């Protein structure tokens, strides 16, 4: 038993910390958040690719560096402290892992190196109008036309689609059972991507209007993509959880610091039990998210059956991030809701990621199956 | 026991009268935005117009004494008036007027006869709109720690300093504020309460950019401002309650702010959200999902508890029952309950709860606004921690005497 | 609007307070709790009947005093402060109201005066091995034999059956739909009542082994008892809720008092914010239970549609009583779990009543229907 | 990162050795009661017998130094030993021995060489069983407020006073206790730590009747007692850490009690309950109900968080990592999490969770016991409020230095 990070991981951690401190200061992130016209890709993407982050979760034979998921999670925990926005997770972790699990050798060779180099940016177009992350939430159907397919329908709240060069679209095929995966050029004729505004980051409406997809862009077997898709998602989820852990951690750090500086009634507020209790609740959420996440990563990296742990990590970290931000706001009171201060960046992110890749409710239902409470 | 807001024959008559009045008095063109901060100027002016008409009739602050512009109205009648305004999506007063709603009752206790006539009447008649200026950068929960000074100079006070979290958009004609009149004096004994004309030279109002926009309800509320005072000269006759006696006035004021009076018809968004869940949108109804249903029921129950605490407080304050912890209890519940309800909505509606998109947002974005408002509402009118401090004191914990709430009219 | 008690109710409140202070001191109740051989009926029943409490919820024409449900609830709130055990609720409120709703005129004339006088003690034998309070939880079936019925099967966790002279048994009839009600003599041949031990009060296993029931003891229409049964239960539930409100109130009073006396670190513990917060949580639960309960009572007494309010009251008060006791224990720490001190009487009662007449989950499901979320 | 309790080849060998040893060492006839308080005398004696055998091998307190009866065993090996004992429903030590488990590490820090040899060895070898005597009627959370005195008289201390919440059934041979040695001395500087032979004249042990029975786990724990001292003469050589230095010893002692070391394999009842829900009993399985299933999943998750906090603490303490708030955090979670889990079980299983009835009780009444234990466990080893006090201090709230946990071996 050894719950510490190894030397590689410490190096990743330090490099990411430097990046966040430099390129992603609170000031810059607040500006990104408030100004709709600032381009996240232009701001970070080149640097991220140059640091090799776009290839970390991809095996060496496909142009990546073949790091463990834990290595990748260490990176994302630190990015979460920003919270640094952008499609790094969607493209280089989530879609990369799905392609690894589902793609043909030719597809992997064609696509993964481009993801690893940062040339292509993938997003997963999964959720639809009746929002959900199970196989049976997929209602969109592709129509087979000769060797090609034609896609029509709406994908909704698609994370990071606004940044994507390629979409990985989940859909059934008319007349057949199961779900299939299609690679679709984000700029293809008939695809329209519209970023949705609100108290959330980077979620889009993606409309497919008779989009022609070549048969060679069918990823995995027709109607048989679910197993690989699910496996890829299960591997990617704890990395997203680590990003949330990073968010909780930073909210905790900011809040502890503020409670140690802000004076009311002649003393710093951190001396008041009630303020302390908010901080205690906060750290309890942080640590619950942290250790459920890291156990899941360890199980995945060591080839064990990790499903239960992944479901637990996602269920816990989604709730924890939400609550950690709430307690952060309790500690800060007024200043916390001033946009310039930066706390609301995390609050928004915690809400935005709550449902991505499945809300706690969904993962608890999956856990019921793992616990054999239901067939 | 009678929870009913049931009309007696006289009350039925009164309701008719109110409805008839509103039919002609409400200016055409009043619409509702989900996000109070974005209420355009013309909407605010329409509400002010209605406010002036209500004020002229004594119905803007109807429970206030007739002699100062109110109507000495009974609580049941006030409820009818409120009810009828709520029916058309408005409140009483129909715009954000914290200085009237909260300052009014305090001045009634602490003002001289002359001051009540001069200062309260225009507020109660809807002629002026007033803000309250309390918090400062270094003084939030600890209001007694303010630094803004008002130094006597002849028959004026000269004010210097900075107030923040001051509502709302579109300005106010006057403001109540708490100031330090004795910079060397003992804590709590160095403060005074004064009314300031906002058009005086030396006052600068700068909007703050926050996550949501106030969370104090009332049309036209919204953005908060920072207000700077640079050698502003205020007539000494506007000081209320005596020099260096401001903490006592503030205590009365805060009693109202801390939920002592109970707000009925709070959180309409709950009912509207449930309606939304019941209806089919985009081909499906949220309530078709049994998990969503259970959460909707839980959310509804939390809303009912909040409502019942408000009903009880309304009854306590309007029948002059002894009150102790109930005001703070309601405030605490409203703050934490609203946050809880907003998060349940997020769980129930998924990312739909987070968008303002024209095509996809439920209730024109009201749920998205509530997500932000649930957080922003945690601090105004005293944080949850302060509400607990008040509750504990009032309940008589630690062998103390149970403390009664400040007397209000 | 007037949320105060009227003069009658104040008199009832005072009389009950006197009774609880006298006959049901903490010392006596602790003794009852600890000593399995003390007879609750012998201790209280005569006095309760003499005070007219057994007849309060019964109309005058059937030998009662025809009080409002609110009057009855005021009595039960004070009894809950004991908490005074015994079958008063089961017999004189629950079964009386069910008989009122379902019985024939002859049955009401025969049975209700005996309940009102305290001569008969009724218990409702509803729940079975697969525990539940909905109509479809009833699996027991009576067999029709000529003009009579024969009952066989097990009723489980039947509240107050150990005190009963008569049982009101809910069962289907073989070959028919719906549920029926049977009055069965508790001493009838084939009936065996066995009190179950544990962290609960007065719940029994009741086994029916070929128990013959005369046709005249069928209460209401064969297969058609549910509507009246449900209506009777809905009327009785808020009275039980008031009993729980009384429990919460007393736990609050005890806890406030203890926090004002107990000294640690040189001061009374009620000065510590964390102890205050337990008390705040406690009073919040108390008041939530109180006002949801009293609104339901008011709606019932004034003939309004009260179903939603009843479901809310039961859901809230069951959770509140549980939690109020938990916070009481937090305030008291060690001394609170010493049986002699008496706090555990409420703790046990809060657990024991949590599921009686439907757990919060059940009532929330009923509320879903009332809110028209489901057909 | 490696969460595994995975055996290396040497460890596989060790596991075999342990298993072989236990096969012969565990006396036949050991059974388990769900209610530790009701464990009969003979069961306790069987466990003591096993304890002596483990002690003789150095396996009763295996991580303790060899020279005092331990084995200097690595944390991975200790885990294997624990694991194998858990497999047969026992813990280490296989009986309630608070004075050894918690007093042991403190004496290791504060005792003289001679004291360690004389006082610790018989404990670690299983020859004597020890209690800890801390709380008094007027001193619970505020341990420094104790009143029991030990006044020097020649080469003895004469002890008078009363201790309560002293575990368990079936007595102990010795006890660690904290006493006032300087009644007029300053708070925290007037206390001493001393070991007492429980057979001395003047000691009376009276059982307390509580809702449950201790909640400290370990076979034979259970009933708590009040212990009265009436002019009990204790040899002065048994005082540890120096006269009036007892608070420092207590601080080390409390570090262990406050969860600093992490208990693995806690709350077996969760897994057993889930198994029970999965199986058909009386014709149906609880897990057939979808509402029950969801609650079971939630309960399982809470159990997993508790387990992971324990795993982390185990790793921290057994690898000498710097620790701060983690011990108290785990204690807090264990207390509130267990209560929460017990209430979830009540919701899931209905009144079945409340009965001990032979025919109907799940798991022979273990769930009913857990309902009571969840409450009773809130206070021992410091209340939840005190755990929060410790956490806040250790986290460095209010601009304080982050405080490190007391050093333990």
C-alpha cells in the first residue's frame, strides 16, 4: 500500500501547477469567463499540445506518451484548480479512450496521432433532447445509404463541441438494434454547432441535417459500439473526477485563506466555529471526492474490475464539487459572488460538470447492478 | 386555528375594489423578466408609476399609519392586496425599495413626529424611492464595524466613505444610512442613522458585477452598487434617533431585514417549475421519470415548509404576538431551502436548468436565474451564520433569558 | 388567519400537561420502558377513559364528545411529550375513524360507544410480512364459508395489538378484488398475538389460524373497504403527527435545559456555537413538523381537500422526530444514552413510529399523485 | 499509488503462517453475538485465551517493539494479520482492551525504559487486560476538568473520585487513568497519568445501563461502568511521564482515540446487510423494490467513503506521513456516517430493522443493535463537536499555523 504520487507524477504536478499559475491566473480566467469573445483555443491549445498533454492518455504506438490514467489524472487535478477550460478532456482523454476501445487499427492509426499532436480536437456527441447517458437514451438513428450513412437529428448539451474539429456521434442505425459510433467532420455539410449560453461552460446544441458519413467513418461494429464506448467512458470518467477534485481543492484553499484574513467583530472569521464548520464540510467533500477517484484510477491502471469504483467516484465527486462550492460561498458571503473575485468560476464549473458523463443518480443505478441488487 | 386567507363579506368587497383599482391603475405594457437585473428602464418606470398611484391611495405601505401615507390596514386586508398583486406578477411595493420596506418601520419607532411626517410620507406615498446603505468593504456581518464617517459641521454632517451591496438598478432618490458620528467613541455607541438625498454633490454610484443580481426580490431589484461619499453635506435634521444612537435604530431595522415579518408568496418559481415538469416539452415530460417525480415531491415539501414558516411569521407579526427566534429561522430556511431547491431542480432537469437559451431554457431561463440566485441570496440581509447567531440568542441557549424580537409596529 | 389555540384547546392542553406531569413523570416512563412486566393498560387506561379522551374523536351520537381533530391533536401533542405509551391512538382515533368511515350504522352503534367508554380497545391489523401501507400490500385473503369468513395468515408489526380486545383486520377475499375489513375478537380461537422485542414500542406479530369471523363482522362492503379505510387513516395520521411534534418539543426542551446547565471548559455548553447549531437544527425540525401537521388538521377540520397536507405532515414529522432525537443526543453526548435519563424514550419512539401508517417514502409517492405528476 | 493489500511472495508466506497458526490457536467454541454487551463470560474467556497465544507470539500488538512484547511488524504484515482475524469475525486484540490499544502508544512515548518493560510487556503479551479511565460525571469533552485526586503519601498516591464510561463487561486487571495530582495547580498543569491495579482495595465497579453498549467495537466491549475510588493506594512508580505532566501524556493518548490510526474492516454490518437485502427472506427480497435498491447504493457509497478515509489514515500512520486533521476527520465521518447508515437501514428494511425477534430479525438482530449503536457511538472517544474542534485547529483555520497530529510510533 502506497498512496503517494511517484516521481513522474510529481513532475507532472509541478509542471501543471506552473502552467496554471502562469497562463491561467485568476485574472485571465475571470476575463475568459466574462468576455464571450475570447478564444480559449487560441489562448491555451498550442501550449498544451507542446507540453505533450494531448498525447498523455494515448499509447506510444499511436503517437502518444502512453501514461497511466493516474498520471493523466494528476494533470487534470491541477488543471481543475484553475479551473482551466477547454476541450483537453473531451478530445485527448474521453474520445481518445473511446477510439482506442472501439476503432479499427486503421482508424486508430489515422486519428489518434492527430489527437495526440493536438491537430484534431474531438468531442463526443452523445446526449439528446431527452437527456441521459445510458445506451437507451440514444434515440437518434442513422440511415444506411449504400456504403454510406446519413445522420439527422439533434444532440444537445454536447460538451466542448464548439472547439471540435471532429465529432464522435453516437446513434442507432435504422432497422437495427444497439448503438453505433460515427466520426463526423465538425465542418461537414449539414452540421451546425451552436454554443448554449447560461450558468455553464462549453455546452452546445449540435444539429445534424442529412449529414452524409462515409462507411469508413463508422467506428466499431454497426450496432455494436456500446461495450467499447462504455469501457472508454468508464476509463475517462475518473480523470474528469480528478479535475473536480482539483476544483474542490482550490475552493478549499481560497476559503481557508480568506477565513484567515477577513476580519469581523475584531477577529479573523476563521476563528468562528460556524465558519470553521463550513471549512470542515468543504474538506470532507474534497477528501471523499479525492479518495474515491484515486481508488478508481488505481483499479483501472492495475487492470482490476473498476466499474463500481468508477460509479462511486463520479457520484461522489459530482455532489462534492457542488457542495464544496456552496460551502466556499458560505465562508466568503458577499465577496464570493463578485465575479471578479473568481470563486464563481468553480461554482459554474461544478454545476456544468454535474451531469456530464452521467449524474450521480445514473451512476448509483449502475452501481446497483454492480452490487448485484438487480439483474 | 385558521390558516385561511378566506374572505369575509367585507373582505370580498375589498378584494373586488382592489381588483377593479388594479385593472385601471396597472399601466399597460408591464412585462416580467426572469432576471431582475435586466429589467429595462421603461419597465421600472411603469412600476414607479403604479407605485405612485398605490401610494396616493395609501396602498403602497398599507399597514402603515394613515397620517404618514399608509392606511392602517389590517393584516388580512394587506394579504388580499398582496394576493391580488401577486396574481399579476407584482409585489408590494412593485419595485425594489429597501429603504422604505425596512427603513420605514425603524423610523416609525425612532423618528420625531416632524421627521416621520417629512421623511416617511413621501416614501409611503410612492413619491420617492429609497435605498438602505449599510455594508461596507470591511463591515458585512459585523455592521458595527463600519468606517464611513459623518462629522458635524454647523447644521450639516459631512460624510466620507464607501458603502457596498446597495440595491439596485435605476437609482434611488433617497437613502437611509448608518454612519460613524463619533470616530473615537466606543463600539455601538459611535453610530448614527441618517437620511441622505442621493442627488447631493459628492455621491458616486458604481454598479458591481455579481453572479446573480441581488436576490432580494421585488421588481427592479437586481444589480448591486458601490456608493462612494466624498465630503457630502447632509442637513443635520435628517439624523434620526439622536446622535450616536444609530445602533439602536439599526437593531429595529435589522429585525425587519432578518425575516421578522414573513413574506408570503415567496418563490413562485417552485410552482412554475412543477407545472413545467408536468407538461410535455420537446416531446417528453420530466415527470414521466419516476426518479424525477420523487425529487419533485421532495422539493415541493421543502417549499411548503418554507411557506408555512412565512405564514406563521406573517401571523405573528401582524397580530403582535411575542416573537423570538422565528424571524431568523425563516431567513435561514429561505436561504438554505432556496439553495437546496435550486440544486434539486438541477438534478431533476439536468443541464436544462443551466441554460438561458431561447429554444431550450425552461420558463424563459427562470430556472437558470434561480441557480445563480440560490447562491447569491445566501448573504444579503445577514448570512446564514448570523441568522444562527440570532436564533441561538433568541432561543435562550446557554442558560440565557430567551430574547424577544425587537418591537415593530 | 389565526394560528392560536382556542379556549377549549387550551383547557385540553392544560389538563394533558397535568396528566403527563403527574401520572407520566420521566421516572414512571423509564420504569415502564425498562421493566417488561409493567402493564401500561393498568397504569393509565382507566384514567384516560375517565377524562373522556377515549371518546374525543367520536361523534356524540356514538357516545363520544365529537371534538375536532385539532382538539384531539392538542391532546396527542401533549401525550407525545411523555411520551405516554398505550393504545389510545390506535383504538380511539385510528380505528374509531376507520369505523366511522366504513361501518354500517348498526356496527357504529355497537362498537363506537364501547371505544368511547374505553371498554373496547381496537388495533388495526394491516401490515404483513412484506411490509407496506398501500392497498396492494395486502396479500392476506379471507375465505368465504356460507355467511361467515375464515381468516388465515400473518399480520406483522401490528401497532398496539398487545393491548387490543378487538382487531380490525384488513384482508382480501378469495376470488374477489379489493380489500375488506373484519372485526375480530383478539381472544378468538386461532388468533395469537405475540409482542415483538427490540428498539421499538408495542409492535406485535398476529397470526390467524383458521379464524372464523361472522358475516356481521365484515365492516363495509366486501372488497370495497379501501376508500373508507384510507379516508379514516388520512384523518388519523395528523393526530399521530401531533404526538411526534410533542416528542420533538420535549426533546428540544430537555436539550435546551441541559445545554443551559452542563458546564465544560468553564462555561455552560449552550454558549458553544456547535451546541447551539444542534439546538437550531432541532427546533427547525420541530417547527417543520408542527406547522405541516397543524395545517393538515385545519384542512381536515374545515372540510377541505387535505390529502397533500396529510402526506406532507407524515413525511416531515417522521423525519423530524428521528432527526430531533439525533440532535438531542448530540447535545447530551454521554448522559443522553443512559436509560435512566429518559432521552432514549423519545429516540425509541421516533424509530418506532417512523413507518407506522406509512413511511415518508410512501407518503411522498402519494403526494406525487396529488400533485398530478403521475396518473 | 497502490491501494492494494496485495501480498508479495514473502507476505503470501506470512499469510499462510498466520492462517495455520490461527487454525490451531483459535479455541473451538468461539461464536459471535450481535450485541457485544451480551457476550457471555465463557466467550470472553475464549478470546482472552486466544489473546494470550497471540501475545506469546508477539502478534497481539504486532506493530509494537519486540522488546516490550510486540513484533516490530510492518504495516502490510499487520494488515494481513488483521485481515485473517477479520475473516473469522475477530479483531486485534480479540477483546476490548482500550488501555492497551490506546494507552500503549502513549506509554511508549512517555514511559521510562523500566516502566515500558514493566507496564507494557504484560499488556502486549496478552497477560493483562487494561481499561482507560478518563471521563468523569463533570468532565467529558473537557477532560482537563476532572476532579479525581491522587495525593502523594510516601511512595504511594492515594486516589479518591469517580470515573465513568469505563469499558466493558467482565472486568480488567489494570487501568490507565488520569488524575489530579495538584488540586491547587493551574489547569492542564495539575494532572498526572498513572496505572492502577484493579484488584486494589477501595475500587468499586458499577455497570451503567445505556441504550446500546459502548460502540467501541472489539469483542467483549459493551457495557460501560462507573468506577469509584475510595482511598485507593497506588505505588508511585506507576506514575508515567512525570508528576503534573499528565496532560501531555493524555494528548498522545487522545490522538490514538481520535481516529489517528485508521481502523480497517470497520462496519462489517454494511456488507452483511446488503447480502441480506439481496436474498429472499419470508418470500421476498428487499432489493426487489427499486426504491430500496437506490437507498442501498447510497448507503454503500457512504460506507466506501468511510472505508477509504480509514485506508488513508492507516497508510498515513503506518508510513509515518505527516498528519493533521485526518484522524478527527475519520472519527467524525465514522460517527455521523454510521448513524446515517443505520437510519438508511431503517428506511430500507422498515420495522424489521428494529426487532430482535428470533423469527423476524435480520442478521440475528445485528441491525437492531446497529440502530442503537449508531446513537451510542456518537460520544465515546470525543463527541462530533470535539472532532470538529480538532479538525479546525489542525487545518489551520483562522490564520493559525496548521497543527500536526501528535507523533505516535
